[in-house]
């Protein structure tokens, strides 16, 4: 997902940063003679294999009809080219087709997962708004010159809150 300016997909964060509305992927450039942004997002690849969008949509439908449990999806956010941040684990709850400009796109609803992956996991209740907005991440990255302020590392960087949520911090304190 990406919320940065000029991002290729119309992803949205709603419900006090607990729900993602994620837009599916376009046809790969090498599989169409047209600009992928000007044609409907495909259901099949030229090889006749289903696209990842359709696989996601089928998983959401299986959940909605009670055939399978919801899929857990790890969400990463592209902050800058080559820089991604982990935004947590979400549950795939719904899918639909929507009109974007003149074409049909896949949309998916993912909700923040509140329950631990195993019985032995520690439950940490996160307050609403725990995701740090992309604009804040970009500003902090630029402010710190792309380096960790503690050790000076330039790779495997993490974005954290200045004041932890457990002590009253918010996502907007950069």
C-alpha cells in the first residue's frame, strides 16, 4: 500500500486508522498493449492463471459466505522508492469492483487484527490512530538524513512513536 503523493493506487485509511481500503494491482506492463491505467484490472493473466486480485477476491468471498476463516495479510507501506515500513497484520474482510476514472478496479477491505496469532502471544491493545501517517514518516526520514538517530544505521530502519501510546502518545507527534 502507499499513501504518498503520486502513489499509483488509490489506497485509503479509514475508521481511525484501523481499516484499509486497498486498490488491486493493474495488469503487468508486459502483458498488455495498452497503458495499464487505462484498462480494467484483469481477472486473468495471458497464461489464463488468475490474478492475485481474483485470488484475494475469492478469499474474501469464502470468508463472507462462512466457507473459510478470514485471511491474515501483512501490510507494508511504501514510503519512498526502495523504503517500506511494516504497518501490521490485517484481516481480509471484503472485496468489490469499483469504477476509477473510466475503468474497473478491485477494492479490498482489510481491518487491523486485534487477536494474537497464537494462544501464547501477548495481547497489546493499540489505541486508535496507531499508524504513523506517510507524510510524518517521510518528514522524519528526511530530517534524520535517512539514518537512525541512535546508532547511525541506514538500513533496516523502523519508525516509532516519540512517546509510546501506552504513555499517551499519538501518531502525529513527530
